[in-house]
C-alpha cells in the first residue's frame, strides 16, 4: 500500500514516460549492474575450486576454504599465517593511504586557488590543463611514466646533468614511479569535490576572519577546511578506494619486489584460474576498504550524506 | 567617554582598470562620531569602506586612521572591524565562538573567551544563546551577533556595510535605535554605509552623500535635508518637487527663477550653492511636499504655483495631493491632517504657495533616478 502510493506519486510527478524510464534505468543500474554481479561474486567466494564437470555436482558445497587460505596459507606450510598475501594486503592499504594523503596535500592548495580566485580566465585554463591529460588512456600514461622515471629517463638525465646525483636513481624499484603514477591518476577525483565545495564558500567569511586578525593558516584551519570537509572526505574516499583497487599502474610501474594486492587477485582469476579464491580475496579487499573509510568518516565526524557533495 | 579615533581620507581615488569607482574623496571623520555614507547602489560606498578596512589600497591618496597613514598595512593589522553586507558569520562555529573569534586569534584561552562572549551576548540581549549555531538564529539576532563579533575585537573604528538591508522594515527601525545606542555606549567611531536615507538621517552625526564615485556633500542630516548643495542631493534625500528654469535675478541669498511652466518663482540659494549660480544659468528649484500649502489669496505672486490636481491620497497623518508638475513628473503636496473634512479638488486647478526660504535654487544637474 505504502510502496504503491510512493510509486504512484513518483509516476504522477514525472509523468508516465520519464517516470517509467527513470524507474527502469535506476532499477537496471542497481540490480543488473551492481547487486547481481557482487552477489554472484560473493557466492563464488564460498565455493570450492572445481573443474567444470563437477560444478553443480555433489562436491559443490559452500566452504570458507578461500578465506582461510588468505588468513592461514596453504595447509602444511611452515608458517601459521599466510605471511606473503597478508603482507601484500597490508602494504597495499598503507600505500593507498599515503597516495591519498599525498594527493590531498597536493590538491588542497590548488582546489582552494581554483575555488576562491575564480572569476578570472586563468582558472578555466587551469582546469582545462587538468582535464585534457586524462584523454590519454591509462596504459599509455603508465608506460610514459615508466619511460620518464627509467634509468635513462628524462628525470634521471636532468638530475645527473645538473650534478645533483652521480648514478641514476631506480625510481621503479623504490616504487616512486608507482606512487607518482597512482597519485597523478586520481588527482582530478581529489580536486573536483574540494573545488566544488570551496567555490561555494562565501569570500566574505575569509575576509571577515582576516579582518579579525587571523593569519592565513588559521583561516584555513578554522574556516576553509571545516567548510570543505565534505569535499575533502569525498575526494579522499574515492582516491583511497581507487588506488587500493588499481591494477594497471602497479602492473606497469610497480617494482619487481612489490606486488599490489589486486595483482594477486588478478593472478588467482587469470593465471590460477581459481575464480572462487580470486572472488574471496577481492571481497576481503572491498570489505576492509569500506570499513576503513567508514571508520575514518566516524573519526572526522563526516556524515554519509556529505560524501555525495 | 574617550575621544575616539578619527579617520581621514585625503584625495582618495580608487580605480578598477579604466573604471573610476571613487573620485577625489576628501573626508574627515571625527573620533567617536557616527558617520554615514549615503548613495544609490553601485556608487562606490563599499569600495570606500574596503579602502578604510584595508582590503583595498587606494590607487591614489591616503587613508589615515588616528592620524597614521595606513598605506601597506593589511586588514588584520588595522584597528578597524568590518560588518559585512551579508554579515559573513561563520556557519560552522557556535555563536559564542563566532563572537570570540578575534580573541581566539590572539591566543586567549577558552574560559576567558567564553566569559567575554557571554558578556557581549548579554549586551546584545541574547543571553544563553551562545551554544546555538548562527543558522538557528533569526535575522535580527544574527545581526546583533555580527555586531558583537566586531565589537569583541575592541576596534577603534567600526565599519558597517548596509548591515540592516536584509531585515524587514520593523526590525530595521528597531535596530537603528539599537545601533545608535550601542555606538553611544562604546564611544568608538562608526562608519556606516547605507542607501536608505532614513537610516542615514536618523542615526548619523554626519552624512556624506555619494553619486557615481563622487562625494557631493558632507554635512549633518538637517543641513543635507534643508540645504542640499547639489540637485542630486536635493532629489536623493527625501521627497522633493523639482522646477526647471533659468536664473532671472539674484539678490543676495535669494534668486528669482523663471521656471518652464510656473512662471517666475522666488527661492533661496543654500550655502553650498553660493557663488555657483549666475543670472542666465540653467537652474533647478526644489520645494518639499510639506512646504507647499493651499494659497490663501488668489493674487498671483512669485511664490504661488497653479496646477491641475491629478490625484489625492489620504495617508492618516497627512493628506497628499498630486498635481501636474514639471517635466511630466507629478508634483506632490503634503497637508497635515487637522481632523476637518477636506473637500476634494480632484480635476480642478489649485493655487499653492510656499515660504520663500523653503524653496532652494541649485545649479541644474543630474537628479537621482528613483
Ligand atoms: N573588484 C572590482 N572590480 C571591478 N569593478 C568593481 C570592483 N568592485 C566594485 N566595482 C565597481 O565599482 C562600483 C562601486 O561598487 P561598490 O561595491 O562600492 O558599490 P556600492 O555603493 O557598495 O553598491 P551597493 O549599494 O549595491 O552595495 C560598481 O560600479 C562596481 O561595479
Ligand atoms: Mg555595497
């Protein structure tokens, strides 16, 4: 009854054509594109890794095998925990966290400048400069980074001719190339939510604070940052989630000794052909990321609705 | 009461590119005075105020506060506090934090800040409301919080940019009195900006009337009203009936103007226009609606005007008569209601008279558009 009346109200408000289009589009989006695939992955993660003929057979039962494997490793291994995979997992999350912080520090001043110095033609050009590089696809961008960060890449060459260093720095092995690549890849996702919020901040508030004697850092600390918090958290959430889940950049720019957790997932799906285990690993990554984001939001008193800003 | 800190503008020009927003402003504001800038929208009032508060350096000329040249001194270092046109309260801080923000900047501890904020809250009659957010206050309350926040910094000069414009009429009138009282209590210099002449006249010791970047006249309210020095001031401040014509003769303080439609009319030359009118010049003569009366005798004289009555309007304390006036505009006469039934004269001609010293003759010039 209640749902029916909500439905009727919705159709009345938007008319039959638009109303049913909206319902079908949103329904398709939600159910076919989001809920069903994730549910099937969840289902997969609890199944045994079986050859195709045995699927649906008597051996096809639910199990925690794959989750156990991530935590404890293969049975009979000489360590009681899966040190390798868990190590990669933690390292991935820590690295994603630092990429997020790096992006935040880089982007906040830029977003502030864009948002508050706006009105001039410069800002539009600057925004264009930020957007256009994203027309270049991810693979090309990653390989280009590999080249300029390489032993004989532009950066090493330049520093050597300037006499700053004697031997080339191995940016790839030290993961500097990876962090730069990831940081760069998500800069826009950090800038735009912050820019949107800061742009709507009344300039007079900044001037009022200045009039009362506040130095620039206090103006940011007390006025701009609290106001921009929804944008900051929205940007950080996206950058964190996407860097933790990135695949191309770690594949191409990562050092030989450092795996990204997504690479392990990819290996299970692809080389190992073990989809259930891949699914279990991916679901653990997703769940832990969500828990981290939610706890951070709680810590900084951000409401869920703010993220949408 | 302390003498307060004076503010002087010396030959201040402010340009934005080619555009001149303020032209040759010379203003001397006494310490402890309530000084208003009055002018229509876009005439440069906010711009002048920003040059006093330090957000804008004049392109030319000097701003002195307490006799010190303020060139190169930023807004956070000047002894001024600005109340913004839109108040600019900090929406995410509690009311008391807003009020005590200037103390927070100075590094005063929480308890002392809270105490000072509570004192100020008491002064603005908002005791106990310190823990609310600004969005939980009414318009007039926000207004008072903005004043308290500015006063908390203990400025020598308080700058107010049309702080009452967002309020409804009743509240605005109430806040006028309140502002004036606060000013007299704290005894500091107030520089007040408004486009509302009623506000300027009721509150200020002195008023500067501005038109398109130029200050036309600086005087006390009564002088501005009774002895305007330009046609713009005469038409902008209060209601006025204008008569265009040429100067026919001048005799000391009085001038005979031969008007386009009402014959030769006698009027007074106010102090500010002395020496600026010569025989044969284009002139404008202004008579206030309340200075007009129905003529006792019908003998034509140089203080009689005959015109057709177009409309009449009863307004309680006054009875307004609208007559055919100069240049397509209506001429208005306000008669005090003396409680007697009045006979309508609509559609017929009336002869009006005025006292010669109630009419002012000024050089022809631009009129206020309202
Ligand atoms: N930063 C600026 N750049 C260019 N022109 C400006 C700038 N600030 C103000 N002006 C111009 O200067 C003139 C005066 O502006 P100002 O804000 O001082 O007007 P105002 O008298 O305060 O008007 P209002 O009553 O509407 O607030 C306006 O024509 C405005 O367009
Ligand atoms: Mg203004």
